[in-house]
């Protein structure tokens, strides 16, 4: 992995990101795992392999989607369930007939984003979550349900509302009890901003112009932050290793190498969620490589799932070749204007996959 290592070193030197952690593995073990650069450029705190990152939109597949899967697994929810039958306030509204599947595939017609935090920040903290859900109820659709793909934060805010309504537990608590703790994942968690401050070694993110301070150990996303740090579209924190362990567990289920007794999900359910949706050209809750100019590069198979996070995080999992690549960076530190990572990601992924292909080809010839 000399080429991969040099690319990561050069990325830090060229200001693609102040620091990052790269983990490459198969479904059983890490093959490459190294930290680079700084977790905080002001204090010169170095990045470590166990540095905790704000995973941003990786929350969607690795938290909210898995919670929905668990509810389906336990027969408490169905993919074709309509919001009007789950959430009382949405009965009789234009959102009443939106299905769970449409929310997961971003075909619900909901808007991509709304700056709810601007209004909510003026309220008492204990009133904000209900106020957010009132705003989600009132927010008009951007298009007719099922007619267009709009990658939507709002859709996953509603999905977290569904999880909490059906399970009777807050999203972070349900995930910890039902998924993360059973898998021994102690470094995948939400930071509850109303509780005692977390003590972990966090990668710094933005010098936030709204909060007027450097964000470190608190969620960067403003809409998640304003309601206390726990939401369905953002708020999950974690280390590269625990992201890998979670991805590897899912990959093992998909491959049929993990027994039903030790798995949290049935193989059929995982396969269903990892299948490309014709209407959306993506999987349920997970992204898939676009036909051209994908951030995953040129060598991942078409049977690949993953996701990107705004803070500079990503994971891609090649289901056909059993390869997982996790890149966690603090590219928005100290500000979000740095977008060099867009060109870097595919170059790095190509280097990783080319090396794996070479090694596997060589091994076959032995």
C-alpha cells in the first residue's frame, strides 16, 4: 500500500484535509489502518487511529437505516407502511401516503434541506424537538411522491421520528441497546448536548460562523445541534475501527458467513436493503456508485454500497469483492469551503482497489 500511503501523506501536505484515518479491510480483518496529520490544527493535536469523528450523513445508513431494519426484523414496521398509519400528526396531510421505502430511497418528494435551526435556536431547548417535528409536518413537498429522487435530510428526520414512535425509545438509546452494544461497538454513539460533555479524543470540525466557536465534540450539522445533537440525518460519532466492524458484520451477513443466531439481521433483509432501487438508482438508506465520476472511483463493482458525510467522511463496501474502504477526515476544519476532497476520493479509492486487484491476481497465480 505504498502508493496509498503516499497519497494520504500528500493530501495532508496539500491541504486536502488537516488529518484523516484510512482503514481498508475485507469482511474478516483490516488490511491497512493508519492515521495522518492533525485532529486539531490549532493545538497541533495529532490524528490517531482511535480519534472520534463527526460522521455527519453516515448517520443515515449506519444509524437510522439500521434502526428501521431492526424494527422490520422484529415485525414492528414494514417497508410499505405509510406515514399516516405511524405518525398521528401526518394523518390526512400530503405526507400521509409516503412509505418507509420511499423515505429510505429519497423518493418521498420531501425537500433536500431546510434551515430549521434559525427559528428553533430562539426557543427553550426542551421545546425544540417538538417544534422541529411540527415544522416537518408543515413543510411542503418539493414534488409529487415517488416521481423524483431528492436526497433529503428531512426524510431521515422523519425516519428517526418513526423509530422513536414505534420503539418508544429515543433514537440513540434504541440503537445502543439493539445494535451497537450487542456488537460490542462502544465507539459509535451520539453526543447528547444536554448531558455531560463527552471526554473522547474528537477530530475538530469547523470554526462555526453561527455558533462563533470551533466545533469539537459536538455535532457540526446545525439542525441536529439545535435539537440536542440526536437526529436521523446527522449526529452519529465514531472511530474508523468501529465503522469497519459494523460494516464487516453487515458484509458477513450478506455473504452468509455469519449465522442467524449471532446476527442482528436476517440475510434476506440485508440483501433487500443492499439492492439497487429502480426508481432511485440507489439502495435503501445506502448510496451506490454513480455510473460516472463516482467518489468511489472506477474499480468498485456495481454491487457496492456506502455513503459520504459532509464533514469529510465516507465508507464504501464492495459486496462482490468483500472489500471495505473507510476514509474519515476533518476536511471542514477550520471551514467548509475546502472541497479538495472531491477530487481526492476517487484517486485514493482507485489506488486502493488497484493494489488489492494486483495482490489477488498474484495470489491466484501462485
